C-alpha cells in the first residue's frame, strides 16, 4: 500500500503517502456514485469533483473520502468514462 489514512494537524483525517509517489502514478481507484446535482453535493460531506458538473461520492471506508481534503490538494484524477456506473443523481 502506498498510502494510509491519518490524522492531520488541523483538518481532521487525510491520506498520507507511505512512500514517494511519482507524478502520474496511480494511487488508488476511487469507487462511488457519480453525482450531477450541485444542490445534492452540498448536503454530502465527502465528494471528489471530477469536472465542472460531476462529483463522486466515495463509498464509506474508502480512501477517497479523505484524499485531497486540503487547502492545497496535490493529487489529480484520471476518470475512465467506461468505468463509471450508477450515474443517475
């Protein structure tokens, strides 16, 4: 495993690298529902924005609930459209 969930100094929990991760290297696969309703997203605690109009709500227990929960996020997303499912919100 390249990362682990840990407590931050001031922002709750976050994902921390356990070893160096090269730029462009896959950290993990984010699994969750694709949401297109901006008002619904505001009600959720942990979402990951894919683009201007789509978010993923990561499954509970997923690393995705804690990645890039920072004022200075440093990970990106590579969305494989064919792998998106349950695209109905």
